[in-house]
């Protein structure tokens, strides 16, 4: 099984007679701890990963191919390997750490900040990150079709203060291009909406998701478009990811990156410098370095804020200003009774 998995990943990188579509890639993704350990040459009894049906392993082969075989501490692997530490539940960690439920204005529509709303466009993701702040979100209640989105779209139409719509999830790019185009065209019909923001990890974990059809959708929209990627480590960016980034830029999208500060992954000055330099080299602006959202199951990734401030000072000393992200924490962690004005800067 491990040999067949690695053979597929090699074909993905070297090119094959028939390109693997992003939908095929999602079907072929690793979905359990046993096959993940086999594919990486790790002893399943030694790594002792968790089996958690409520949040299973999901690792596409493109991402798997960037993980160092035989290394249970690989920073890419740690983001997707289900540790037994996920069973711990320290005080202050909850299933809704950013207050999504408090700010839900319509099914799947979150209105937390002035002037912009977030639409849960899909409950699916191209990868299951173990620190995901929405790992407990009730995606079964979120709309999944144009008809179901109408309530949210009507809410947007009726609030003239909304100038920006954020497509999130899950991952909005797990929606097929035809439906995504229909949704964006419908949003365009609201005259006071000026900007579209897409938060996605798909171009990173399955880079062939950046199809010519997707780029055409972005090129044709009247909305100013921003694509916010999620990259935590420089080694997540390989040749295929860099090529996907070029295609997104050519579509007219402005590219930003949000990283999460994660223990064992990037809580190191050299690792963060390498990440920021790699981002700006391919014309992605480092936007935010997020303090971990305190979601149940992710406490083992937490880095003290004091350490985060030290790391930010290290970045400021070694990088040009345009390459330094803002170190922030979601305001909902501090006051769920009042709608926050923005994320809270920690430095």
C-alpha cells in the first residue's frame, strides 16, 4: 500500500499520461492513521496516532509527497497527524473558540466584523489540519446550493453597509467551478458589494485545483478579489504550488497568507524567516501570523504569547517590513458578548 501511494505521488510530480484532477486527488487522499504511517515508513505502534471518527485523517497525496519519510517530527506531518494529545481539554479551550455561533446572521452566514460577512461555502476541505478552529463546526446545517444560499444573499442585499463577502468553510474551493461561478455572479448583483475574499488552502495542498476555469471566473468578476492562502511552513511550497500561485496572480487576484503559530511546526525564528522569504519570493504578502485559536483538541499546538512576541521581534530584525506579518489573535477569544471590531494585534 505504501509503495503504491508513493508511486502515485511521484507520478503527480513528474507528470503522467493523464493529469490527475483535483477531484480525483481528493478521492485518493489518505483517510486513516494506519495508511498515513505506512506511506511514510513509520511504525504505527511507535507513533501511536489517534483514531477519531469525528475528525478523521485526510491528507492528499500531493501534500504527503512533501513530508519527510521516516520522520515522525516532520513539521508538515505534525499538522495532519492525529496525536493522542487531542483528547486533552484544558480550561479555556472550547468547540467554538472564535464565536461563530454568536455571530451567525443566517444559516452559514457569519457577520462578525463591520462591513464584511463570511459565508460558509462548503464543509469539505482538501486536508484536515489538526489545529482547525472549525473542526467542531456543524457543517451539516450550512447551505450547499444556490437555493439554500438565497437567505444569506438576501441578508447581504438588505444591509448596505456590507461591502465585502468572504468565502470560507471548510474550503470554498472544494466547490466545483460551475457552482462557484454561479455564486460569485449572484454576489456581483448586489451593488454595494465591492470586494470578494476567498480563504483557501486548496492551491497549497492540491495545486491543480487552480484550473483555467477558476482563473477565468476570477478574471471576469467586477469585484476586487483577494485570495488568502494558508501556509505555515516554507516546505509546503513546492514547484507545483508556486505555479498555481502564478496562475492566481495572472487572474488579477491579490494574494495574502495567513499562518498559524504552531508548536513544533513553526515556533522557531529561522523557520518563520524562511516562510516569509519564500512567500514574498513568489509574490504572496505575509498577512497574519495568528495566535492559535483555543479549539478543543488543539492545545498541544499552543505557543505562549510571550514566545510569539519574541519571534515577531526576531522577524522584524531580519526581514524588510513588507515581509513581516502582523501577529494577531481573534478578538472573540476575549469578549464574546460584543461584536469585535477587528483581530487584536499582539505586537
